[in-house]
């Protein structure tokens, strides 16, 4: 891994943040630069690879001991995003609620436990994080998160906490998207008290009233006739009506089968929403935006160290994830301000932004070496040799 000789330009907005003191801003820039550009995104790895870092001990204290408010950081981060047209939120955007796992090996990791991960599939040892994400046609970025503590709170309760926080912050999105884990009477009722609309899916064994009977939705799917529709170039076989669905009351029910592959294989989804008058095509397009959160989880795990935190300090781990959200957002802002801003900001993957930052770190390294004429190559290598250990 090449040494990182100076902070990335995307970290410049950190100077505007009031949650950090002057010294803390230096550590924040170190950590964000490391999350974006270092190959090893642990505290030790970042302090080794980012040459302006004070020391590993100082960076560790910044995460675990220094006095700064991560909630204030989150508010200020979101305020920064409202300063650019490409990242400014609006009522037409959506909020996606979903959770992910970070795989761990140590038993002393904060709130690590045994969870069933459907992506494996199988049981894993790790942490479970619940995120709220903002998405629209221009951008995607995280709004907040909660760490699930087994046997302490239910995931739905944490999702409700997130909704309350977003309302307090002033997130204007009118529509919330989520999957079966959060599709409950408790959660949708809470959203509706704020006047929010929602789109979700239900399991195949959910009960629906049809023809005077109370039957499973998958049994209903065998009785009805669907109509083929083309939506954004994809063929769907659709049936939709207003129906009473168990634990949700009267909702718009959409049974949709999406054709895929040359042999016309189908994928069935049972979509429900309180947007009673919405066209089926609108609900399908909305629910498709839920994929943005999967992209966010993939990109932050691969490129920003979502699962790389090894701190055994609960507050330190929380700060790691807050600084990761800051790094993600600063990359979005950097893309919006660049010559390719529109293209990069709308890209579904973060990889383009990370590549741009890596190119910048290489350029900084070359500039640093060229501007050290009083030192020969051996001296320069001696100064940075710790990076290659």
C-alpha cells in the first residue's frame, strides 16, 4: 500500500464542522482519509498509512476518549449535504430502512452475537446494524443508524427510533421503503402518525381477505389473472387491488411476477402500500429504489471499512460508523463539486468516487517526493518505511 502523504481534498469541509475542536479536526481528517484511501482501515492501519496522523494512540483516543458529540456530527454532516444541488433532499425522495451484518471473530466486540444471515446463508458471529438511507434520482446517502443489541430492543423499536430522529432533523421525504422485517402494524402505524406513505413487501404466508375467505397471499396468487406490463424495459405480470391484509388493514396489494432470463423465469413479490391510489408501475419503481441500501452496504463494506472496526469500546465503534457516514457523504459532495459531478453523484456505486480519491492520494505522494529535493531516495524511503511493515 502506498503511503498517503496528505489529507484528501474531500475532507476540507471538516473545517466547517463545529462538533470538533481544531485538534479533533486533524484526527477526523486523518480517519476519513484512511477510510477512503488506506487498504487497512483499522486504527492501526490508518495511523500507519496516513503520514499526517499524529500517532495510533492519539487516533484511538479521538475515537474512545475525546469529548465530541456524534449526534451533532450527524446533524452537521446532513447540513453539509443540503448545500449542494445534487445532494439536497426533497419530499420526492424516499427513506429506506434496512439492516446488515458485520462479520466478527472476537467475542468482546460490542454487541456481537449469533445471527442468521440470509446472504450466506447460515449463522454468523457479528454485529447487526439498522440503517436509514435517503435516496432520490440524483443521490443516495445514509441518514442514521442503530446498533441492534440482542435481548435489549426489537429491531422494529430501533427503526421507530430512527424515524423519530429523522422527523426531528427535518428529513422531508414523504415515502418510506422497507422489507418484511419491518412490515408490521406497529411500524406502519407510527409512520402514518407523521403522515408518511410507505411501500413494503409481505411474506407469502400473510393472510388476505378475498371472496369472503381469509387466505394466504400465495394461494390468492394462484386464483387471480395477471396482466403483462412493461416498466423501464422489464416485463411484469401484475394483479392489484385494495385488500385487507393481516396486521396491516386495508392497503393496496400488488402481486407482481418479473420475467428474467431467456427462458422467462419469474420472480414473485407481494407488494403492499398505503398509497391506495398509486398506479402499479409507480409502486414497482418505488420499491426498486430499496436496492440502493444494498448497494450502500456492499460499497461501504468493500471500500470504506464498514466491518473493519476492531475496537472493543462501544462508543468508539459507534464513532467509527459515524465517521464512515461522514466519509461517504464527503465523497458524494466531492463528486458533486468535480467536473464529472453529475455523472459520479448519480452512479449507483461508490467505486468511482473512491478511485478518484485514490488517484489524488497517488498524485499527492508524487508531489511530496518531488518537493523533497534535499533528501535522497534512501532518506525518503526511511521516512515512509513503517508504512510497508
